C-alpha cells in the first residue's frame, strides 16, 4: 500500500518532536575535577609581592642614603597597634642596636604611601622599622657576609615572623638578602653630625667619637648650663663634640616640652651631656627617667649632677 503524503508529514513531525525532547533533556552532570593543591606559601616575599619586572640598569650602583638632620614627622611617631601588638616609636634620635632577621618589600607597595606620607620607591635605599623615629637613618649589616648598607627609615613594619626590619629591594640586593627573601642582620641607628656627616650610635652613654673642642671653639649661641652641681640628673646622651650635642638637643626639645621637662647641655668629665634635671634625690630622678622611657622610648641613665 502506498504511503500517503499526510502520513509522511506526521511521521516527520513526530521524529522532530522526539529529537527536540532528547536535546532538551538535562544531561547527567559529571563531578568536577579535583582542585589542584595550593602551592606552598613562599617565605621570600609578602603575598603577591616580589621584585619588579624591569630592574634598573644601575641597581648595583645605587648609593647609600646620606644621613642628615631632619625634623621628625608629627604624626608617624605616635603609639599604634598592629595585629594586636602595641608599638611605641621613639620620638627622638637615640642609640639603637639589634640583631635579627631582615626581610624586604617590593612591587606590591611600590608607589604607595609610606607611614610618614612619602612615596615608597623600591629602588631607593630605604627601610621600614616598627619603632625607630621617622625619618631616621640606620646601618644594616648582613651577618653572613659582612656587607652593609645605610638606609633612610621612612616606613613602619615588618609585623610578622619576628622580623626586625623591612628593607627596600635595592637595599636588600646590596647586602645580599634579596634572592633569599630574608637574612640575619645587625641594625644600628645613625645619629647625623651637625655637619651632615654620619656618626654611628654607640651603647649608653652614647659617646660620639670626635676630638674634644677647646672652650674657645664652643659656639656662643647655645651656652652650656652653668648651674650649680648637686642632686641627680637624667642623662639622655653624652658627646665629645658640642655641635653634636646641640643637634641631639634640638631633636628632643620639642618632644620633651609635653612632659614639662627642659633638656640642657652640660660639660662634665670631658663630655657634653644632654640631660634633664637635676633632682634632689636618685629616686625622683629614676621616676622621671621611667616616665620619659615609657612615654617617648628614651634610653636614659641616672648620674650625679
């Protein structure tokens, strides 16, 4: 029997309907492939940080920072808290020396603001420190190699893994810790001389080596205290050079004004001593010294006046 045209049309329509139904059905989902294991975290850099893509041609010849007297930042040296830890920055130049692990930070922070409002340049000789005054200067020495660099401290950090200083990429490269990401170093604060020459800090009392000045060479614009002796003074620093003592005095005067004490310079034992006081007994001098240490981070010594 011949097949009618209508039958063929109906059959074709049924076939198309069946095909469409099959296409619209939801396929069985296959389980997704397992996620690849996360790569081990690097101990070299901060997350997403590292060296820049295009290093300057003169990277190895970038000079050290040149220490000079600068006014301290009004806001960057206030107490602060990071990750539950309280930090009390020093508010005056004072001796400091510490041995520990240094790290460095690079492209992630390049061009961002530092803690004292400057622009971070990973190719400048700078560093971040939790408590050194901003700005100030320090010498950083690689314990393993003896290589050292002078940096300008203009930022805060580091705050992880017990590290004591964060170097710029250029500074880390100079002393040979950039490739490893961190290294053991010695950090020593630098107190610039009045002439701009760097003078390394020494343990208390902070004596700055220099030939003693003759009385005639002492500048008359800033006379030495000639008050009668007696009692006990809180010593903040001792210098062989009067100009260096005056430079240190200028840095501490503004901070100590809020503590209602007046620092002075006095010549005693062949040194120019920056002090506050005197106080009638040693206990009162100790109380003042502790107050200055707690409020400003000063390293002090009690001495007969």
